[in-house]
C-alpha cells in the first residue's frame, strides 16, 4: 500500500471515528475537522484520479456555479427559494458562507465518485450517453445528502432561514429542485471537460478497486451521522420556522435518520455490490481464459 492510499484510508477512517464520537457526544470534536478531512480527502483522491489540472477544473467549476446560483437565489428566490444565511457559519463569499462552498466540493466529489462507480468513468471521447448519465446520477447522489441534512441545519440549528417556510419541516420543495439543478450543471460541465480534455487529465485507467471503496466509506459515513444523532437525541419540544409553523424536534431527527438509511446508505451498499459484481465478473472471465488454454 503506497503513501497516498494509506493517507486516504487514514482520512476516511479518522472521519468515521470522529463522526461516531462526536455524534454520540463522547468527544467534543472541533467543527473545522468535519470540514478539513473531507476536503483533504477529495483533493488527494481527485488528484490521483484526474491529475492536478483535472481536480482544479472540478473545484473551480463547482465553486463558481454553486456560489453564483446560491447568491442568485438569495437575491431573487431562483432556483432554491427565498432564504438567507445567518452568521453562524462564519465568513461569506458575497452572501454565501465559505464553508458552504467547501461542502459543495467535498460532498460533491464523493457523489461524483459514486456515480462513476455505478455508471462508468467519463474519459476523453466518452459516449454522449455516459457524459450525461454520470452527472445525472451524481446529482441525485448529492441531493439526497441534503434531504436528511437541511431540516436539521435550517429549522433546528438556524444556520440558514427559509423565509417562506416549506412543507418538509420548514424546507420547501424548491430547495431540492434547486439543488438538483445546481449540482447537475456543475457535474455536466465537468463531464464535458473530461470528454474533451487531454488523456492525462481524464480519469486514471489504473486506479484499484480500493480507490472507489474509500470514497464509498466516506460517503456512507455522511449518511451515518444523522442516524447517530437521532440515537442520542431526546428532544421532544417544538421549533418554529420563519412562518410561525411549529415542528416537532424529535420527529425531525427521526425523519433525518430514516431518510439517511434508505438513501445514502442504500446508495453506498448498491455501489459496493456493483463493484463486487464487477470483480466477480472479471475473476470469472480470467478463470474461463485459463480453462480455455
């Protein structure tokens, strides 16, 4: 196992340990670690797959598209709906916290890897179907993270405020439609970049299966977080959204856990099964060639 592989396993394992200890209130984990470790993982993992130019392209496209559409929505209501960020998340780039951009990059990269494992790698000269299908599946894989996360972050924690409320614990449907549109756009632009980029900037042809497994583990850990939070949460009061609608806090935590189990964890298991199936098919093919000799 080379140094980069050890580093990625360390980051993935470290993040999992910190998530368990932090969510179960067994250790006071600094918030910056939950931001730093995913970013470091994405940078190292992505550079191995696409080279530094490819990863710079991913980060640049992701940050520009996400920040532009988030600011547009804050000002106009399109595409997410009417909302604003509070001061809790710290410094902002225009009207959007810097931490939000970092979350787009790290979680967005993990969802992209999931999609490539399920559908296939986008490389120079890839088919039009693959060039569109991978961003499409990646967008779904990215949005499900926010389905379990947003009510906790907005309605309970007030990291941002939905000014007109919404039917999903104070979160409107437009939020998720806007999320899908935003991430699909930057995934599609990156996919088109890979399709026309020099071969050295496309996905590596020789990454081992463990390279995908590391990303799956990291993605699954994101899904485990809300489940652990529900396990230790005993709040039974209510919280009021911006429209005055009262929501049961315990129900929000429980719903987040249910959503995470049957979206993010399901996707993680599905991707792992897909990789194992590919490995079995490859071994069967090699065995058949040996028998033929």
